C-alpha cells in the first residue's frame, strides 16, 4: 500500500473514527484503525466491537492495499503535522507503516488487516431517511434522560420506535432513567412504518450526534432487530442494538394531571439555577410553591443556608408545594425551545408533565422528590 | 556534650542529663525518656498494646500469664490479636487460626467481643480528647494527636501530657499503650511501633534521617507490596538508598509516588492531623465457614451483608452512589466489581439487587471463601431511593424497607426480618474493621 493524503483530510477523517476506539483494550487490534486504499480513495475503519465507523476521503493511491495501525498514535501524529502538508503512508515489509510528511518520518508497527474484526451487519430490512436536523432533535431532546445504571441495561439507550397516538402513527424516541422520561416524536418517514422498536446504545447516540453536527443533508438509516446503520456524507456507522425490552413507558405518562402551571421558561430556568446555588453539591432538591399567580422557588440546605425566589406564573389549582431535583428540572428546561413552559401537576407525590409550547412533539415526565 | 532534656515516665519529673540512659534523680525510676527535641515536638501517635488480648486479660486475671489469641475460632478463623506471650511463639495478626494453634498449641483462643473493645476504645479516645481537640482516629485502638499550642493550656509540654495520658489509661482503663512523639505523622507512627509494649519513643527532625536510613523501604507509609516489588526490581530496598537520590530522578521514574518517597525517606511528611476524617466507604463482609461456589448459597450471604451495609449507611446518614461487590477465591485472590447508580441508595434491597447482578457472572463454579458488599461515593440521603417511574416494585420495596426499619427501631433488630435473612449456615464474621 502506498498512498498520499492531505493532512487536514486525514486529521478530520481520523478524528471522526478514532473516538470510538477505547483507550484501554484487551485485544491489541481494537486499538488500531484499518486503512484501506483503493481507486482514489482511502477509507478508515475503527471499532469497539459494538460500533464500527467507516469514513472515506480522497487520496492519491500509488499502490492499493490495506493495513491497521494504532489509531490514537496516528491521530496524534496527524494532529501535530503542519497544516496543509501532504502525508505519505507507505506499508513496508508488510508489518511497518512509514508515515512521512515534509522532513518528519514515523514508522508504526502494523497488525494484519485480516485480524481486524469486521462487524457483520446481516440483513437490514427496514430502511428510511431522516433529515439531519430531525435526527438531531430526536437525539437532543431525549438523550439527557438516558440511564447510566448497568443493572437496568435496557434503559442505557434511546428507544426508537413507531407508536400509535391519537394523531395516528408517530416515530418516537424515548429515554428514561426512572426519575425522568423524555418522549420526542415526529411524522413517520417512508419505510419506517414496519420497523421493530429498537434501543440505540448511549455510546452510539453520542457518536452519531458528534458526526452529524456539521452535516445538513439526509441521514439514511437501516435496521434489523439487532443492528442499526447510519449513512451520511462519507460516513457509515454500524452499531449493535441493546438486546432487551424497553419497559411499557406509556403507563407512566399521567393522563389526568389537571393543575396547570405556565411561565416564562428562561426566567424559570435562571431562577432555579440561582436558588440551587445554595444547595450543597450533595442535595439538589428545589421546592416549588404555587399559589395563584406566584410561584416561589426555595432551597433549604441544612449545611449552607436557604434561598427563595418569586416568579410570576399562571397557575390553575389549589395552592401546592412540590419538590424536584433541580438538576433534572434544568436538564428539561434546557430542551424547551419556546418562551413558555407548561407544567401539568396532580399532587406532590405524582409524576409531573412538562411541555414545550413551541414543540408539541416533545413531552417530559419528571418524578417529584420525596421531601 | 550538652545535656539533653529528660522526662521521667512514672513521676513526670523533668531534668537534664545524659549522655546515655539516666534514672530519674527525684524518684529513681528507670523509665525515663530523653531527646534533644523532647520539649518541642507536638505530633503524637498512640497505639494500644495487643488491644483485644489486653482487655481480655484485664477482665480475667487467670489469663494473665497464658498465651492468648483472639480471633475466629471456626475452621477458617483468622487471628485478629495475639498477646505478647503468644507472639513469642511466632503468632501474628491475620494468620490463619489453624497455623497459630500449631505454633502455639497451649494458647487460649477466644472469639472477639467487639462491643467490649469498642467501649474501651471510646474511653481511650475520650481521654485523648481531653488533651487536644485534634485527635484523628486510625482505628479503634490507634490514633494521631496534634498537641501544637497546648503547652500554655496544660502548663506542660506535649511530652509530659502524653506520659501522663499513658499512665492515666493504665490506671483507669487497665490497658497499656505505646506512644510515638515526632514532628509529623509518619515519624510519630514509626516511633510508636519501635518499643512496644508500654513504649515511649521520640524521633526528632535532627535524628529522623539516621533512624530511617537502615529501615527497609516497605516501612514508608503508602508503600505496599506491589510498590515494594517494583522498587526491589530497580535494586532499591533500603531507605538509605532513597536518601542518596535526587527528587527529580525519583519523580521521573515513579511519578507522584517518587516525590513522596523522596520526602518521606528524609522524614518529611506534611499531612495534617485532622479530627474528622470523612468516611469513604461503608461495607460488610464475611469469611465463609467453607468455600461456596453455588450462586444461591452465595446470594444468601450477600443478602445478610447487604443488610449490614445498609444498616451502617442508615446509621451514618449516608447514601452510596457506587456499590462494590468483593469476593475472595479459595486461592485467596480478591475479586471486586463496582457499579455506579443513577441515584444514590441506602437500601439493602438495592445493594443486594445490584450486588447479585455483579455476582452472577462471577458464580461460574469458582469456590469463594469470602463475600462482601460496600457502598462509596456518598451523597445526601435526601436524594436517595426516590420513587421510580419505570419500576413501581422499586418504590414498593423501598417503602417496605423503611417500614421494616421503623419496626426495628422500635422493637429491636431481630423483631422482624426478611425470610431470606434466616440463617442457613453459621459462619464466622470477620473481626476486621468494616470501615475504611
């Protein structure tokens, strides 16, 4: 293999794929990135056995071929080479990759490309496409609620599925950690109607979100019960899905919350953030006291003191106090696009609903704290 | 030769004398201690001598002249303390009991009576607290004290007050202690260990380097077996070798540890004596009567340890975000698994549920001799065990456990329990301290 590639193209492509490579690996080959050169293109592949990312970039291919080298090392080299330089990659004696750029020369130990694990994606019968913006919305408004607790591994991802609602079928992304739940929905794209419900792992969600950041076009999605593939631009990400059953979340979304609280979302978030200054990093509960048009936020920390702030709000219902984890509350308010947030309450022990007036397809459920 | 200050440990008389050991000119006692810096040093370490055994001998004078071993008496028991007579036969702490019995066949072996030891330990601690508020307990029978600035208050330098404390403890509690007095914690601890039992050893800034030089590196605080092996591979075994090396060289080779080695080898230790050392983990473990490989049998033991850990957390007002399962194989290899939760817990149910989940893949037929579970990364209990949206069972179990705790608070620990906690097999509890 002999190939010449522009440094910025190499750096960008490597930057995209290397993030999936774990810093510590029991199998040396998993620390490596696979480089394949053929027909005017170089394609780089990295995997952690659960996710595989392949990205292509243009290059001058002198002699086609393939090998694997340590991903983080090659990335660091590319990072430190001067902007605009031309990088030559040349495989010598089958086990060394010589990297040259200007007067710099590096020799990296290679592992054979045949040892590199290829993810067998199998048959992916369900295929549809989302505009990058749609995918970003589904991810952003749900991912903060994903659980990190391994005991409930089936909550460690976003549940993507087609649900029946009063408006007919909707494509839904749902995430929960048992304390809050986020549900985002949109029209079902062509080809998705018959798809099975799948749980996309947290790490995959994070990788996709990073890669799709600068992308505007269409993202093609193909999936089966066990694998999902995202293709866009020059990138293909294939991932295993979480093998588990997402709980029936619909029963935890309360239907009869009749007390409605409405207020300016930004002011609410800022006030919540301000009063929670007083809570030590260990206690995070903030109390909301609703009475007519006044909402009082208060934090009472036995260690550090107290804080209260009054807000103008529209509230229909008898006076009530309810406690929330302020961090969870702020996570939700950060996702609200509109000026106004609507809160639907039942009683101080019951799950509470938050809604975004600007985005009717997004719904959040927050469990109050026992105080 | 300039005369050095002396202190008589029986009559607390102060005089100048030397060189060499000098009896007290006032009362004739030969238990005197001298050091050029005697009246200036303020950091002390005190350690009760063969604590558990001494207490048992105090309470049963017929044991006085017999070798006495305290520890687990079952087949798998371990020595927690051996009296000084038993130590003559080579019996040491942490030694398997069968080996101890072989070395010292005529020893009296007793199960530990932790309640009694704890009571005496707290009495000792209360007496220390009369000298200074800066008492840092290391364990039930061991503590650091910082007596800086107390000379005006007590009208005597720390050395005198410490000698009085040792005498008071002997008289009032009936046990003996050994004291180390030095400029810092590392040297104080080293000193208290040098003349046990009933010792009083002083190390000053002036003689620290010379005292440390011939000692093995493993005596340095924080150098464990692994570090010692690494140093040995590099040809370093004695502290004197470290004393001859540059700090930069040690740092290059050993990182932060290198810097610590450099300073500690010279007797320099900047750690402060701090009265409230935060609890970092709460755990409970048990050495099993016989090795167990069966998941169900291990789960039974896990449940009881989860209950004990939960009890500890609740008592201390702590809630743990991280749960750690600990196992020891029959080959004495320690296996641990940790898991961090989304929100902290105090509940035995949750500790058990998560612990069992980590245990399952480890119960692959490997026989285990010890099982335990602990919590760390503490958060406020207010945040703990909040109602769960997805699993109403979690909420119900939490409510049930709180009801159980309330009943126990009212009627005692054994008033009510889960069926799972009924004893299946008896096992000897580890007398090890269950707090780190």
